[in-house]
C-alpha cells in the first residue's frame, strides 16, 4: 500500500514522503516553482542556466565530479530538468542513505559557488544551436508554436534561451535569480520509496531547517485569447517535413483536463489510436505520430507532432485535421471510449511500481497545488463520458486555437494548400 504524507516546517518548505514499502530503491527530489516563464526580459534561459551551474560546485563539493561521486557513493545518479514553470533536481538513492542525498542537494541549492559561468555558456549555446539551421533560423516546432500560442509572453520563449540571451547572462543574474526563487516557500522536497515519514521529516528538518527566504515573485499571467488560426512555414534542408498542430489548451486545474487526457490518448496514444491508424496503417505516410499536453496555472496547450515526406505533407495535414474535426462533432463509441479509458486506468495502476512517478505525483503535485491520488484519477477517468469528450474537443480544437507549424523543404503552393485546408476545417465549427 502506498501512503503519502506532507509536513511543512516553520520556514514554509513542504516536505513530502511517499511510503512505498514494496520497493528496494528510493527517489529523492527537490522541486522548485521556477522555470522559463520566470526569466526576465533579455535573460531568457536564466532558470535553465542556474540549474546547470548548481552542478559546478558548492562550499562542500568543489566540482561537478565531486557532486557526482558523492551521489554514486550512496547509490545515486543525480540529474535535473527545467521546464516552463518548474525546476527539479532528482536522484535515485539507497533508502539507507537519504540523509546524505539531502545533504548534497542542500549544498547545491543553498551554498553553490556559481563558478564556471563562461564554460557553461559555451555548453548551453551548443545545446541551443541544435534548434537552429545553418542560417541561424529556429527550426524547433515546439519553440515556434510556443511563440505563436503566447506571443510577447515568457511562455512563448524557449526555456533554454536564445544565443543572445545566453551570452548576456552573468553571475549577478544568477545570484539574483537564486535569491528570488530558490526560497523554501517556493520548494518541495520529496522522498518516495521504502522509507518512513517521521524519519524523513526529521532528516529534512535537520538539513533544510535553516533555509530562509521570502515569498517568490508573482507570475506574469497570460490573458490574451486567440481569434483566428495561424500557419507558419519555415524552410529547412532536412529530408522530411516536421508538422506540428498546436492548440491553445486549458489550465491544469480545469475540470475538463481529465477528458483532455483521454482525448490525447484516443488521438495519438498508441497503435489503436485514430491518428496512428489513419496516417500510418491506412495512408502509410508517417512512421509515428505523437501528442503532448502542456498545462500551467492559467493556460495550456496540446500539440500533435509527426514527420512525413514533402510530397505527402498536404495529405498529412488534411487527414489530421479531418480526424480532429470528426472527434469534435461525432461522439466516440462506447467501445472505443471504454478501451482508451481502461488503458489509462491500467497505466495509473502500473505507476505504483515507480518511485520516480510517485515522487512526481505527490511532490510536483504539491508544488502546483494539484495533488491527487491514483484512486482519485482512476475514479475521475472512469466517469469521463462521450459528451465530456465532445465538449472538451470543441473547446480545445476550435480553429481560433490552432497554430500549424511546418518545418522542412516545403515548396511553393504548399502554404496556400494548407491555408485552404484550415479554412475548410473551420467550417466544421460554424
């Protein structure tokens, strides 16, 4: 049986313990509510840069090598990730050495050296160049779509930053960002595995009890809505066309979010999904098609991605829009809904075997105010109806929400053909 407990000491840090006695390894993570959307103008990528630089040495560990070997000595393998609105430092850890793991992370977060800035700039710049073509033009469909979904807002900027903003980051920027956002009230420490909550809370008090800081800055909210679809083509010399159909979605606390999860799986959730069957099995024009959800405090998105040959691009756009239109006007059959819904419920059950997933469920969930048990999600999924799917699909897949991005060796006339298909798609919703 999995049990989750939360304790908040006087400094405002939230400590979560997910007891999973059937496992043999634990997962330790520190979540912070800071990401790309919190980066100041002309310093895009600052949150991601800070995440990197914290591995370059601390008061107790003079280098990244010392940090790595300290974790390895207790069965760990440290890593970190920054996205639009959160940063996470995490590692598998031997259950008997959770204290040591917390000590290392505390050293990184509270006592970093913030050295090696110029070296890190070069490393991150190389990472950023992977999203540019030989002319320096952005070719990452995710980034292009984000700019179109949230223009003139930090959510529309790449989390990694631009070559210009990365070059502008200095030590003072890192110090300021650390002081503003790396505060206990903006953080969650979570341990999941064969551990006991009272022991974890005591260890966290010993190690993080002296961490001090004020309230983090308020978010810059998204307020603008879209009134028309947009199409954006970028020429690139690749042999395939990258196509993304991105839709402005719903916030993470929206009552329709579970229905949107089911819609994502119904459209592109595996071998029996609609887009997979249509584009791969029937037309033979893609190898795979994927769909991803993004959800934030006040907005969200759903993006469908595929790659196809230049000569089949328009056919892929046509078939994809046709399936999105169909799912927005025709109720899913009871058989299809039951199959997809039950698959999701089973996947939730399987997540009980993963300390990493449980740490995210209860740790990240606590950070964002969306803590839910597996049982709660399973019950809600079981309640989703065909009518719920229709309502959610007509809201999210409305033409005004669409941002269609194409990257590749497109030819004259393709953009006009795509625009005509989008106009025809819009007619379904009138």
